[in-house]
C-alpha cells in the first residue's frame, strides 16, 4: 500500500529538514511513532524520528543552522544519533543502518544501509512506516511491510521472522505487548507464539527498560490487556512473579477463595477509569501481593490471608529494589496504600467518628487515594452488593469530610508542643514528654477532647499530675 501524507508534515520544521537534506544531497524520512500516531489520528507526537540515508549527525547540524537561534545539537557518537529541540518538538536524527546481533546482547553491530535496511531493523510493521522529506515527493509514504493495512486491522506484526526479531532484542517482546495495550491492537499469532518461545530472553534486558514498558502498560486505558498477555506468554514470571503467585483457586472442604490474579487485574482496570496517577495504579496492581504467602485454610474461618497487607507492603520494597525502581516517596506511597488497603473496608459497616479520625490520622494526605483504591477493589458480580459497597464507601467519604472540617486531623500537629510540656513541668527531654504527647493525641482521636489548644493544655496538666509531675513554680 502507498499514499501520500503531506498533512502530517504541516509543521514548518519538516520543510526545514527537507531543505537541509537537499543541501547535503541526502534522502531523509520521518519514521516510526510519529507516522503511526498521525495515521491513527492519535495526534502528532512531539518526539519525531528522522532517518537520513547518510550521516544523521551531519543532517542534525545542517537543520540546526537553518533554525532560528540555532538550537544546540546533542550528539551520541556511540549510536550515531543526534538530537535537537525546537519549539516544543524533539527531533532525533539517525543514519540509515543495517544491524546484526549477537547472542548475549541487545546492542547490535551496525553498518551503513539504505532506507529499506533501516525499515527492516524496525520492530513492528506499524513502526516501520516512513514519510519522505524529499523536495519532489514530500509526504510520500514508504510502507514495504503493509504496515498501513496492519494499522487498519489493528495488528502487531514484525517485519521479519518474529523468532529472530524477539531473540535479537528481547525488549521488543515487551514493546509488542505495550503497543497492543496502548493501541488496543491484537498481536499476530506467530508473533505471540514467538514471544512465548523467547520469554526467558527477557533476562538480558535491563530492569530500567522493563520498568519503562511496565509503566506504559499501567498508564494505558485498560492495563489488564497487557498483564494478561504478559501472563499468557510467560513473561510475567520473570518480571513480576509476585503476581503469578496470586493466580489460581483452591478448594478445601467445599470452600473456595477468589482468584486474586484476575481480581487484581480488574481492580487495576477499575482504578484506571478514575485516576491517571501511575503510583496509585501501581498500588492497585500490588495491593494483594501479600495474599500468596499468607494464605491459610482454617477449619472455622475458611480461607484467611491474615496480615497480608503488612506482608504485602514489605514485598513492595523488595519488588521495587529488584526492579531497580527508585526507593523514594513513590515507593513509600505504594507501601502505604498496600498496608492500609483494608482499613476503609472495616469502617464501611460501622462508621464511628473516632475510627474516621484514626483513618485520616494514619493516611494523612493520601486518604482520598486510599478511598479510590478501596472503591476500585469492589469487583463483586452481585449488583446488589456492588451498589451497597459503593454506598457504604460514599458514606465513609462524607464522614471524612465532616469530621475533618471539625477536627483537622489530616496534617495532625500536636496542639501542645514538647517545649511547652518541658517548660510547664520544668523537666528535660525525657520519656515523660512522649507519654504526655501520646496521651493527648489518643484523647483527640478517641474524641475525649477536641483538637484545640486550651483543651489539650488542660489534658496535659491532668496527665502530668497522673504520672507524678509537678507544675513548675507552683
Ligand atoms: P512511543 O514514542 O509512543 O513509545 P515509538 O514508536 O515512537 O512509540 P520509540 O521508542 O520512540 O517508539 O522508538 C521510535 C522508533 O524506533 C519506533 O517506532 C521503531 O521504529 C524504532 N524502535 C524503537 N525501539 C526499537 C527496538 N527495540 N527494536 C526495533 N526498533 C525499535
Ligand atoms: Mg517515540
């Protein structure tokens, strides 16, 4: 199939590249994601890949010279690529190349090649589409593998033998699944089978690249599509074995528990309808991982997962560490969500003010995210229960607002400071100060006193007296 897409190249920068290439006597093309997304009507990407049949670095320099302010060209010698930024667009230039791979690395030996060579090395037919920047055939589509038809058929397919494609660079297996998820495409049968055959090869891929793809899958409209493909192809056990461990239903004495893997995927899809927060989506993905190691069958209680939230939050740390994800506030957030993931459920049946205050005290600024997670966790197929659970959580949410307006627990600051306690009783830093502060906090959370200075000071005096302290100068 062929055609012409001059409309894709309306941005004046494409004419500039065209002119620069002509002045160097080179052919140049826009290739990959930009072309794909334009034809799909996904809007025009801001990162644009340009192939030069010749030196990509020379072309980048020539383009910069023609642009206002001559933007800086960053050169990556090892890859023979160059990058520059102009009016919100990031242009990446590469010389057309042929690649040959060795067993143990995804970094190929490269040599100069033609446009076709370069299209051959692309991962998928839909990513090999190129638009000419030639002055005579500006906008002409070059589509040697029928990528246009695959876009129409919503199909992920490799230009060459899929076994070779995936074995050469196993990251492509994740990219296939990621594109299928982002675009809601199907992976061609041969490709899917090749991914299953080559799954262990994922082990040569750096953790950082794997996490990049996982994040993109998680940020898709329906992440479950990606995770079920990861599971089906066997990739998941190399990447997130904690999730694989959740799969399956056991039955003892006629009692069954739910399949926590498929439940988890439902929760992730649910939460993805209400939030784009990547870390909240991670929390949904991991909220039940503690259930595999804590699963027990009890004669009286049936299936139990005692302490799975605590165990799960510890597993979050190990998982982030293994995947070389930063052990920063995002990790702590995910841990906190997992740790607290059952708290609002207990509340839903009986909402007391003090339980609300404790929830808000423990969850702090994340209390809304926690409620969002709990609502997404409702996957019952019984419509009556579904409605009732949502109504219960709605009541919890209303109560949180009401209690918070009155008691201001959200960013709890002790109403009486340690200094004031020391000053009042004439004591030095000591255990007693902690005891008094804690007692004041407990009294507020329990609703024995309001969260106000006067009441707290009075309570401090009473508590101090109880533990044998005397007010200074009295
Ligand atoms: P997006 O930017 O939305 O992730 P993209 O298709 O632009 O999608 P990039 O990672 O930016 O993906 O790569 C640009 C192009 O480079 C791709 O369209 C593809 O042609 C090629 N490419 C990228 N990674 C690989 C790979 N691992 N193997 C083969 N070709 C690749
Ligand atoms: Mg891109």
